[in-house]
C-alpha cells in the first residue's frame, strides 16, 4: 500500500485549484489577472520561506497558459542564479516587456535582499512583489478537514494532529497521505485512526 501513497504524490500536480490561499489572497488574485490577455501588470515576483507556495504558483501558472497564446516566462529560485544566469534573466525580462509577455519569478527574499546584480534586482522590483506566507497549523488542519469532507471521509482530529506533529508538513504531502489513508481504510474496511495511519507509513515499499 505504500506504493499507493507514492502514486498519489506523483499525481498531485500543482494547480490554482489545489493552492490553499491562507493569507495570500492578493497574490493569487494578481497572478490570475496577470495571465489574462491585456493585463496591465504582467510581471510578478514572489518571495518567502520554503513551503510558502512560490513554486506551486509558478507551476500552476504554467499549466494555466498551456492552451493559450500567452508568452509566459518563469524563473524560480533566483537567489541561486549564477552571474551569467542573472544576466540572461535580465535580458529575458527586457524581451518579455517589449513583446507583451508575462514573467513570473520567485526567490527566498525581496529583490534587494539577495545580493543579486543591481540591474536584475531593479527589474524584479519594477513589477508587483508579494511576500508569500506559509499556512499556519490551523489553516493546514482546516484544509485537511475540508479535503476529507469532499471525499466523504471521516477524519478524526487526532489523525490530523498526528499528521501535523510527526509527518512531512508541506500540504501536498499531507494531502497525499490523507488520500492514501482513505483508500486503504476503504480497502481494509477499517475506520481511519492513528494506528491505521502508523501502519500505513511503516509499510515497506512494494
């Protein structure tokens, strides 16, 4: 059954629909607007701690524009770019600006806080800039309960507490574990409990 968990994780592709907003409603609204034809603000920079949803939003935007003619450029982890790569991104930014393209970028700090080239930091700050805030434990718990409700799954509070205390805390992983646990409980015809969850995550890969 552990293989089931892995399969579900692989299928959990980032999308706008499975992005839990939390305190990031304005950032999500601006992203949705930017990838529409004729948008005024076509350059957005997201920054924040690991797990705050930066990469999720970038990948979700890529999925959204696949069936459109919108020219989208995505640059993730800009704080890790070499000097040469920063020059390339600076040139790409200028090209996107002259061709009415959309550029979305993300890093672990504000543009002027990452020791980037001055010209690139200035470009990234020209557009909209949003700090993304990670979900609180309360928001994660509510997201898990909502997801369980949608599946018609009875999810005890102690199972949610155990997930948040002992398992990987990023929401995609938590959702994947929840899905696997639901599938297994139905297969085994057993209620969802902490002992059942422990048994699932301790099973060897098959």
